[in-house]
């Protein structure tokens, strides 16, 4: 199946979405622009390895044109009353929701994730528009008498300026809307550079924003095979005041250095290495369900995925056996197949990495309980796998597995569990399972991460501040914090 063969929502009265919109060109200033004389970037179906479609490859001049378009639209969008901005964002939510099936099939096709995960992503992604539609009309300032009584302090919150947004392939819709919606709510205009592996969703969403009434130039989308130079060209423009990046920690570090040249405000959502801790007193059913969700949502291709599972010794063997039953029962298959529970990985390179990490753990003495063998069929598949007694010095203890491999190790005491959880440079998410709420809260506070799931395997929520500490990033997305990342405080001192 290629993208052109994706059937539109026949039952819907809405105009059909064009899944191959990106083939028309870069989306700049509300126009589809074809870069002259450049080959296109192929988009590969990870379930079959067939080419689905092609998207344009932006040049440095295209990148500058996209910033120009965002700059031209900036004054008009900033002056648009918050209520009007809010209603446009609300329409984005409604249109995404109405087209949820089409969007989920497209995400599943280009990313490979199981349809049920893709449906979950669409709902999550759309929710950022609803939440930020509500935030857009609640941005307020402060007014105070200075403590000495000599003057008044007025604080206004202004849109920060033009924003460059860069997103990864693992959530092709949600990582984009988590940035675009608060940026637009704040009154900013943006240029989005989606990942080369999954650009189709970003372009299709651009057509939907247009339909919702987002004016030309407010959202621009470009794809490129040269993300470094293209991003550098955009950040060199002094009108760009924000870089919001989601992706790996090494690329985040490079971008922080690039942004430093023009002292650009940065939000960084980077890599993770989440520990999942199960105490002896946990509700085993809740812990198993939580572990399956934290490990297998998106087939393990999530920054919040449980990378290291630590189980207290009293529950260890039972938990390992029951988790293995559940993992081994998952149906591996092409993302768009309705029966699939675990889709392919994004690329052959991703499978190679998982194979290397599993091989390393086994060589160091880990025990294979299920999976562990790459299928010979086409597609970038790796089966749901469980390893137990994973030695603490295994490579998967410090690297993101980013795949369907549950790595279990045993612990004895609470202090040991906390020390293990914190023995990483990352600090994005963690999960704790215990029936003792006091212990749960105590351990949650001792763990050095931005987010903790306490007796829950899912933390992502558009109404909550998502983000990490340590090498997992800077800033927060979602909740009331998300929109603040796109605002600048303006302080006026006055004597009234
Ligand atoms: P990645 O290689 O860092 O790529 C992310 C984005 O950055 C892509 O759009 C990529 O473009 C672009 N990029 C790559 N090199 C660049 C450069 N030199 N300058 C500017 N842009 C550049 O990450 P990924 O493999 O796509 O995504 C997986 C990573 O994202 C994992 O580490 C995961 O933990 C992290 N992640 C974090 C969060 C979070 O919220 N903390 C959420 C999701 C994912 P191309 O595609 O064209 O290379």
C-alpha cells in the first residue's frame, strides 16, 4: 500500500485529507513550494520497506524563505485577539478529531506503529489544540506595588518571536502539535522541521490548520536532508527567538551550541532512560499492566519507555514469568493491520541497535525468556523480548533501547532501588509501583526525573508539564507551563 492508496474518510462530510500533500512541496507562506533542481526525500514504509511517497528537500534559501514567511505573518497573528486565536485552535482540535481515523492510518503507515497506538497518538495530539485554545484566552500579566512603595511593577507576557520547531519520528503528530499549539496560543509564528522518516503527517496537518483558519505564514513546514545547515541558516536570522527541539540528547547538545550564537531561548525534550521499580508490596496486576504500557506503547519507541525494570526480590520470579507470558502473546505485524499489537521499528538501523544491546546483555549473563530473534521477513521487525537478570553494567543500562525489549533486574532495598534509578545521566520519566502511598511519594521525590508515574504506566497528559532533568532536557511542554515557553515577560516600572 502506498500513501495515494489510503482511502479518505468516506463517511465524513469533510473534504478528504490528501495523505501525499507533502509531495506537492514545502509548505511556506500558505503555498506549496518545490525546491528547484533537488531530488526528493523518499519516505519508507517500515512494515514493508517499500517507498510510500517522496517529500521535497529544502535548501538554505528555502529555509530563509520560511523564516521570511513567518516574519511577514508575525505582526498580524500577534494582533489577532486571543479569543479569535483560541477559536482557530479549537477548530484544529475538532478537525483532527473528525479526521482521527485517516490521521491514525497515515501515522501507522509512515511510522509503523500499531493502529491502536496511532489512534491514541491522534487523540493526544489533538488535545494539545483543545488545551491551548483554552490557554490562549487566559494569558494574563501581573500588577504590584513594589515593596518599597516607590513604584508599580507591571508585567506583560508577550509572544517571544519567531520559533523554529524540530521534531522526531516516534510521534509524528503529537510532537508537532505539542509545540505548534502553545506557540500559536502565545501569538508566535513558527517553522516546523519534522523528521525525515515521518514527514507525511506534518504536511497533512498543515492542510488541516489551513482549513481551520490558521493564516498563511503562521505555520510553515519544511523537510530537508541537511538538518544541520538548514537549522543553522534559520537560527542565524535575528528575528528567530525560540528553538524548541524534541529528539536525541547528542543532537540537542549540538543545537544548544548553535542557538547560543544568537542567544536564542531553547526548549529541549531529549532522550530518556526510564527506570520502572516494582516493590514487593505492589498490586501485581496493576504493576504488570503498567509495565506493559510503559514498555510497549509505540513498541518501545518512546522517550518515556521503561528502559530498566527493577523488581524487588520477593516478587521477582512471579513478575518475570507473568510479564513474559504477556510479552510473548503480543502479535507482531505491520502497523496498519488491525490485529497488530507490536509494529516494526522505524529503520533497519534501529533494529541493529536493539540486536546489539540484546547481544551485549546476553554475553554478560542475562537470561532470555522470550523473543530475541529478528524475523527474516521484509520490514524492520524485532519481536517482543524479555531478558531477566540483566547485569547492571550492560550497555542497555545506559543507552535507550527504543524497542520492544523488557530488561529486568532484581533489587533488595528501597535505597538500592533509588540508587539504581538515579544511576544515569538521563532524567525524563520513572515509574514506581507499591501499595504503600507514603513510600510511593517518598521514592517519587527521591528519583531525579521530571516525571514519575506512581502506580501508572503512562505519564503523558496535555494538561501536565512534560519534560526532563539532567541530560533529558530543558523546559516543559503541556499544562500551563507549555505556553510560557513561547512568552517573554516584559516588566514596566512606573510611578502612578
Ligand atoms: P534525532 O536524531 O535527534 O532527530 C530529531 C530531529 O532532529 C529530526 O527532525 C532530525 O532530522 C533533526 N536533526 C538531526 N540532526 C540535526 C542537526 N544537526 N540539526 C538540526 N536538526 C537535526 O532523534 P530521533 O532519532 O528522531 O528521535 C529519537 C530521540 O528523540 C530519542 O532519543 C528520544 O528519547 C527522543 N525523544 C524525546 C522526547 C521528549 O519529549 N523528551 C520525545 C520523543 C523523542 P532528520 O530526521 O532529518 O535527521
